[in-house]
C-alpha cells in the first residue's frame, strides 16, 4: 500500500532555510503519471499548496512562493525533498507531502497523504 | 492566480440532513476541481476529483457537480462521521485550495 512520511526540523529560526524530506513507499516516482506534492496548513487555517514534482522531472510551484521553493526527487531512495528559504514566523505550519492521484488523468489531486509535520519558525 | 471561494464558511446540520457546499472559481477552470474532507489533527482525505468522480472507497452519499466556475459538493444524508471541514481545490492553473467549510452538529 502507499504510504508517505514527512521528516525534518520542528523548529527553525527566522531567515533560515527549511529542508523537508518526504519518504514514500508503495509506488515509484519513475512510473508514468506519478507525482508528489507538498501542501502546508498554518494552525487553524486553510490548506496551501506549495509544489509538485512529476515522474518526468516536471515541477510546478506556487506562484506566490516560487522564489523561495525548490523541489527535488531521488527515485532510488523513494524521497522527495522540499527546501524553503528565508523562513519567517508566518511560515509556521503543518507541512504535508501527498501522492498525486494517478486516476486523475488530466488534473492534479492528492489521494494519499503523509501524517504531516509541524514546523515552527521562531527565534 | 485563480482564487477559490466557498460558501457557507460554516454550517450546522443534523444527522440525516442533505448538505450542499458551494465552491466558486475566479475564472473558468473547466472540471479541474477536487474536494477534500479534513478532520481535526488529521490529513485531508480526497472525496471527489475532476468535479464529479468519486474517489475509490468514498461512500456514495458524497457527490460532486459543476463545471466552469461553479461547483457543489453534496452529502445526501449526513452521517456522524461526516462532521469535518471540507475544502475544494483547483488544478487548472497552478493549484489553489478554497478557504474551507466547517460542518458541525446542530
């Protein structure tokens, strides 16, 4: 079965760079149609999509955060890494990685999610 | 950027009620619209993709409709486990989520 799990620091200081790793099983990022995305959710607020990487190395980024984000994949390790630069307290949120719904042939939806990891930005 | 709005922002309903949540896009998104359910402390769960396709394993009391700019999620008979927050999400241009609709017990 498909599982995903996020890992990384729980606390970062303002201006630092956040690096999060999504380790997954049950699928391969070298299979056509597969993708992994990152979504975050500040405490008590709505979901916000950050980035998405596809099997063919295409990447999509949130336009409002594009300058701060980098998404990469390591197919051999079954991992996707998200880096976010210049962290600010407003970036405090639970960060989720999620599997792109293979059956959504034209759009991008997420059918399997990790448990999420809370990242707090504070000095 | 495409903005998503949802109405209502919250609603109170009883078990057995028919519930309808509306999602509107700031421009046409064809059928690139998905619906998620999220319970407190949990990751979101995909309910509907491509506006009206029921995700595998999701009860048939959930249905989605719409195209262009206006979409609806309908729960035909609300069950106790359906009290949660519901989000729409478009993927026509980049991806954006709506602000959410909280469904609680009347």
